[in-house]
């Protein structure tokens, strides 16, 4: 549900979406997640199906005036004077990656150190230039670990997705 301005600001047909989630402790960033969208959220159809069902259901209420909207719905003239309206908006929430990926051995750091965890689909990782892959592989830093893993598909938890996990702790 991105805006038209957002989708038309550049000439593209498909863009990667990366969720970035941070956790703070005593006003300091302690944990930063970077997760490719197709590893974290299901395909748009799963969400639009629910949104459309809700919108259709709201529009079937008799004796209520509705307006066209990009939101789930808008009910006009709610009060006797007809001067108020109800905006019905979708507010999606998503579980914290700590909970979503609790089955992975990520060695989450409980100290005051900083930790970055990036989850990248294997196919995407392999699409990076060989120069970039070689550069990453050549980093010999005891604080950096790049591993292969499998995560549950957001579209079907019975299927697994091959990913690379970049885990950096400092």
C-alpha cells in the first residue's frame, strides 16, 4: 500500500524492501536487524485479501453513507448534524524478529555491545557482484560471521528459504 508518489518517483518495476528494526537500551542502539522483505512478510495478496474483505463488509452496512477512499473505508455523516465522519484505517503490526526467528541460533548478545543481524535471501546474496562477494568473504574480523541458514517462508511456513545471515557484534 505504498503511495503513487513513492512508486513513481523512479523508473522501476520491482524494488527490494528491507525492514530495519532497532532495539535501544539506555538510549543506545544495541541491536539492529536488516531483513529483506520477502524473508519477513508474506506476499501482498495475503494482506490485500483481508483489506478488501473488510472494505466490502463495511460498504454493505445499510443506512450509512460511504466515500471512496484508499483506506479501508470512510463513513460520512455519523452524527445527527452530519458533520463528522469515521476514517477506517488499516494499521498493520508485525512481530519482533527476535520472536519470528527464535528457532535460529543467532547468538544474541545480552551485553551492552552492539549487534547487527542481516537476513538476505541466498538468491539475492548470489546476485551481488563476485567482487562484492569476494570482498565480504575476505573480511577476517572475529566480530563478523556470515553463515548459511534456512528460514520459514512467510508465504508457507512448511517451506524453507535459503538465506545468508550476516551477524556482526562489537
